[in-house]
């Protein structure tokens, strides 16, 4: 059996994160049952924050300079719906013009009108990742509460048409979190979207959102009780810029548990190479989380994949579907 190497290697650089997660807003227009947002919205950590546009510009400028040829992509996703940011068009235009790396927008598709899609394509978005999670309308209603699959499905089909007619060099990912309500329609979902023209259909495992979904966490812990824990990939791969202007080491730190510094007070490069991040990495390598209780209680490390480990991760998919000349 091949020993899996943990730590910086291949695309994982000690100089700068290979991916940046940008969480533009705390707002969301759905209430998905596998997501902690409905509970988060009732917590003291929720303020309805939107990311400051100037902080976003600071991020993009640093990616273009310090992260050049290292940061593989910026992904607009995390704990809110990105398209709800009141200045989303301005933000995505600046990123497309100046970031000098791939741009990925992950959205639930509710606001993805043809006009919005064309705005994003003209701005230079390379990958659209649409979270749908169901094949049947009635299943969608149970999982993505407040949503309308018929409408959002048509939005995505219209996006495919706009990409083809405009001859845009953009890719479409359609994603699906497999769970009890939809597990019997996974094949139908994959078949439909592969035939419809999606470039990649992602079927994700249900995770605990870093322990926030206790029912999932309990099941995962039971399944992992005899498994030797490995380091989570994230501290070697990504940083998160939050709507409040913080930098975090995990996109699942819903109530601020992974936030460790204000971005206005540092740079991505300095934060990535900081003593805090190095101590966090050492804790994962040593399997000693005395100072990092948030990581200790999280079972989602099991879903992260190291470069030599069996199974693909998100960065593998991004490298596969987006040619390197788009960087």
C-alpha cells in the first residue's frame, strides 16, 4: 500500500494558498436541510454582513501579485448565496479583469437569469457550479426549502444555451449532495445533466459542516470510530475571506470558529505563512488538537483527499475541466 504524503506538495504551496474561498454575503434565499444556515441566521454571529468591495479589491490585487502562478482559482461560495451581494456585478468584473487566475462562482441558481449569466460570462467567469441536489421537483422542495426546481433548472439550461451561442470558454458544473431524501434518484440526476450539456456532474457526500449538523456528525463518528485519523487537507490548500472581513482556515466555520485575523491588518501571503497557520498544520500532522478544539471535534477530514490519495477532489476537477491557458 502506498504511503500517503501529507503536507506541502505538488500544487499545495507554502508560499500562497492554491485556492481562495470568497464568502461574499451572510444572506441566503433558501433554507436547505443539509446546511447550517437556517440555524446560523438565528445566532449572534449573524449580522447580515456583505463583504466590503475595497477588501475584495485588496484580495484580487494580492492574488494577481503574490499568488501569481500559485493560486489556481478563486471560488465565490461558502455560507451565503454570492449573487445576493448588492455589488456582485462590480465584484466579479474586477476579479475577472485583474485576478489572473480562474474564477469559479458557486450558486443555487435562483438568481441566474440570462442577463446575469451573460454579465458573469462577459466578466470572465470560468466555471459555474450550480447546486441543485434533486431530480424530482417534490424531492427538491424537501431538501432546498423555499426553492423552485422548475425555475432554477430552466435557468441552468438557459445558461448552457448562452454559453454555446456566445461561444464562451466557460464550463458548467452541476452538483448534488447525496442524502436520504434523494439517494434513489442520483442516477437520474447524473443522466439528465450529462445529456443536457453539463461539463461535470458532482455527487458529493453529506458532511457535517464541521460538526454543525450534529445528526450527520454522529453518524460519521460512528463510521470512523476504527479509522486512523489523517490530517485535513484544508490548512495546506485554502484560506477563506468572510463577509465580515476576516480570514479563516475553514469554510465551515459558521460562527467564526475558524477566523483568525482581520484581512485589513495583514496580507494573504503573511497570513498563510503565519505562526498560527503553521501551528495549525503541526496539530494536524501530530494529531494533537489541544489548541484547536474546532478541528478536533470535526469528522469532515475524512472527505478531504490528498494528491496521492484514491479519489478526486475539487481542485482535480477544476484542473481537468478548465484549460491551464485560462489562468
